[in-house]
């Protein structure tokens, strides 16, 4: 419930008039602006009769408390209605569904690569602890983790333009009539730069977490016992160390699945990728409250589900997590 309430009021503090922000026409008359407010329910008070664009005098409040923007918002959520976009005049669910799969495609590819690369180098650095390899991996992970996402995206954008890679959009105009394999290949080429940006930024975090966690596990007595038994490096890592070392990494992955949309906003903006992050950026500029509310509600649900999956994964990786 707290998430729903915060999701509603968070965007009401933004300055500006939503009725004007969505229509960039200085010739718009007051009657037209008022009609837009009525169309989208902006003429109604936010939560009580004294919070409205047309203030009601004290003592003359005859508005039904249920006929306010807040209670209408809650009622629509119960029925599965996310509202109508102020800018496109389309259902928010439709707008977000069109953009969501593009973001899932981009973030999915970036997450898989960043987790794979980061975990691999984290394991290698931990096994070679306190050597030149470890120090080099540690320095590299700290540098890439501290890089601003938009700055790295701009650098790769310039590099890609000099090497013939697509620098914007999801597909080449007119490619929709091409054979399916060519369409997929074109989308894959457009994904190269944003996916590489995403991978570089997040692999440093995964590398640091994996290195630190595995070093703690490798210092345990049962690892020393495994070495004394003559077990090989691969067998020790596979059978004794990695499962326990994966627990902190699983936590970070679960959190990032929900919150990396913030990085996706910057990446999608730099590379003009038509995803959820781009929709949020556009909605902020246009004061499109329904789209913002729907997008942030989707992010909140994603974070909750991701953490639930992480808790279930803990019990698989470490039986000690089971409770009676």
C-alpha cells in the first residue's frame, strides 16, 4: 500500500501544468486547456476539496471524497486500469507493453553478459588473490564501476559511428519488409553499442562482489581440507566454493533487475532505444503522470518479484537457509 500511495504523490510534486506540458502550443486557449483538464480528470482535487486547480472556498466543499484523483487512481488499479496517457491519449498499459519488451531485450542481454563476464573474472581474481592478476582485475572493476553510464554511452556512440555501427534506434527504417532473419540481424547490430555499455558498467560491480565473496569462502577450513585431499582447482570451485560464494551475487542481481532501469534510462536516451527508460524520460518532460505511475509501479513489482526469486534461490544454493 505504501508503494501505491508513494507512486501517486511522487509525481504530483513536479512543477508545471500537465495540461500544458503535453501540448507545446502557445496559442492554446484557456477553454482548450480546461477541456484537457476535464478530459483527464485534472480538474478534480488531488485528495480533498481544497487541493484543486480551482480552489473551493472554505465552507462550500460539496465534493464527494471518493471523487478525487487519489481515490479514482486506487479504484482504477483494483480493476487493472492504469489510466490514459496525457500525451498520446492511449491506455498506459498499451504504451508500457510496447516499450517493455524492448527494455527486457536490452537489459536481458546486458545482464547475461555482465554477470557472466563479471563472475568469471571475479572467480579468477579471487583464485589468484594478492597477485598482479588480482590487483589488475580489482583496479579495472573499480574503474568501470565508477564510469558514468551516459558518458560511456556517448564515448561508445562516437566510436561506433566511426566504425560503421548503428548509433540509434532499434531497427533500420524499412527493414520491417525484409526476411525475418535479416530483421533479427539488424536488431542485433543496433543492440551492440547499448549492450556493450550496459555490460561494461555493471560487470565491475559483479566482479567486485564475486571476488570478495569467493575470497571469504576460500579462507574457510573445509576448503583447506579439500586441498589437502588432493582435489583439483576446478573440483574445489565447483563442488565446495561457488555455491556459497554465489549468495551475495544473487542478492545484487535481484536488486539490479529492478533498479537497473535507471541505467537503462540513460542508455536508451543516448542511443534512442525505444524502451521503458525512454518512455519514462519522455513522460517526465511532458508531466505525463499516468505513464510515470504505471512505469514506476511496474518497477516496484519487478523489484519485489526479483527479491522473492532470490530468496527461493538461496534455499537451493545453501540448504542452511531452510527454516523449520
